[in-house]
C-alpha cells in the first residue's frame, strides 16, 4: 500500500510540475505541491525531490523519449549511487506518467518554440516595367513578393516587396550563404 501511495504522490508531483512548466498554470507552485502531497517532508527534502523530478522530466521531454529510450534512461537512473538516482517506485511513476502525457508535453514544447508571427503564405511574380515615373522607357524586370504574416487565431498582415534584378541576385546570394551555413552545421553533427 505504501508503494501505491508513493507512486500516486510522485505522479501527482509530476503532473503539478508539468502543469507549471509546460502548460503555463501559475497557480501550481512548489509550496502548493509540498503542502498537498508531502506535508511530512522538510522543505529541503521536498525541494531536492522536486528539483530531481523536474530535471528528469525536462531531460525526458527535451529528448522526446520513446518507451525503449525511457526504459534505458530510467534503468540507468535507478542504478545511480549516492542519492542522485530514483527509486524503482519513482521510475515506475515516471514511466506511466510519460506514457500518458508524452503527446501533450511535446505539443506544448512545439508551441512554445514557434516563432510568432509566422509566415502563412508567399506569392510572387515577375513584371516588366515599360516606363519609369518620368516617362522614360525602361524594360527592366521587377520581382513582386507578397508575404502573409500572422499569429495563430488572428487575422493576417500583408507585406509587399519589390525587387529589381540586382536585389533579387543579392537575396539569392544571401540565401545560398544561409544554406551553406545550415549545411555545415547539419553535416558536422
């Protein structure tokens, strides 16, 4: 019975940490969790447990561990010497918790990592200017680009850009440099 209560308290602690860390619920505080779940513990003991569970949860979430990875990770944690690891009951609670909450935590992490506003659409075309503003004849091509920018759930804003041939070449050169930089990082890993 004590093991079941221990696992229930660890699960509740993990849920509270997740609520605050990944879902933005500021009502769940460290003090609230201690008073509700671990009244008999000293503040220092609880803080150590809380920080350990929070750290483990962050490691599991940032790696987006599948069941095999999680099992190997938790096995290594239970074998740690000197109080740095977890008990088998805590490992079992972490495994059950992650199995139930992996998808929601991952979605929350993705939502937190998106740049806002985002690019929703891009339209472009090339036009020929047949005359300049002072009536001079000019058969130069012009690229027109329309960017649709917006935040989720809000109306979009539109930005229109006009590029002559020189500016298009400059943008293409910069994009090639960006691609080279990305390739050098990707291929280094």
